[in-house]
C-alpha cells in the first residue's frame, strides 16, 4: 500500500463512528475538479509537501488505538488500485476495527472481492455524473461504474453514494437524469429506490487538479437547492450537506 497521509482521528469520515483516515496515493480517474491533486499520482505526490506513511508505522499506531477508534476509513486517491488492499484490510479487521472504503467505483472486480471476503463494513462510492457525461470526466467505461453500483447497493453493507455538485458539469437536467439512472439500476436489481442512500455535496474551488476549476464560483445556495430538488423529484430521500 502506498500511503500518503494519515489523519489520526476523524468524526466525519466514517458516519457515526470515530475513525482514523488513511489516504492512498494514485488514482485511475483524473477528475478536473479533484481537490486531492497531490494524491492522484506519484508525480504530483513527489512535488507536494506530503510524506509517505510506512505501513508498519500505521499498524504500530493502530494497534494502540483499541477502545479509542471504531474503525479505519481508507480513501485516496483511489484505494482499489493498490495491489496490497486486501491484505491491508485483513490486518485492520484482525486488530478488531471496522473498515470503510471510499471508492470511485472504477474497479468493480476489487469491490466485489472486498465484499465477498467481508473485508469492508461500509462503502462510500462517488457517482460523478450521468452516464452520457461520464466519459467527459474520466476514461473509465460507465459499465464499470454501473457494476460497482449494483455490487454496493445489493451488498447488504452500509453504504453511501455521493455526488459533488460542480459548476459547468452539473445542471438540473443531468442531475435528474442521473437520479433516474440510479433508480432504474436499483429497481432492476430488486432494490427499492426509496431505500437508496445518496448524498449531494458542494464543490469547493481549492487546489483543483485543473487550475481553471479554482476560478469557478461554487453554486449558490439557491442553485444547490434547485439541484437537490431535481434529484429528490426522483429519489425523495436524497440528502445534502449544504
Ligand atoms: S476526485 Fe476522487 S476519483 Fe477523481 S481524481 Fe480525485 S481522487 Fe480520483
């Protein structure tokens, strides 16, 4: 595992739990609005002020956190591209901690294996935009995103789907389309769309992968609520942090 950061305590990264958060280096997407740009590639990481955290040091830390932390949130970058992820999760579970995975859904094979081997307890997956516009953001085929979506919502695990609302990318129309696409996938897989857990969050223009995104004004409260209403017209229980 290539670890580029460790937040020793977080009250927000793992819903309802006290966790530490591990940041992995490298991502298979290069979303222009990403504000973890130092973590998306080794080249960016090397040019940043961040330092590698040795796996041994992480486990030394974690082994002293029994009774203090409930779990570990593994985020990135994109954790599923790390060759040692299975063993890493296994070691965390052996120490008695819960594991939450944050993923972009681009590697369904890995998501499937983690679920099958019961190595994760909670999965948060980004659903970036509707199917038609996915290829504008990443080179990953939408089929992979759809596969991960099905795996996660049918896994029986706690999960959260997340969409960051970005000016120039999202609008009322494509958010409604995205909501319909998610609802259709759920229905096809015998999941009631009204049971889906989907969270909308506000884009903040800072330290973005593509510098021009730093110049964008975030959506106003009125615009955000308009997008939330569009999503809720299809999936009423969608929530937001704005
Ligand atoms: S936003 Fe997430 S998926 Fe996109 S490049 Fe950044 S870390 Fe990767």
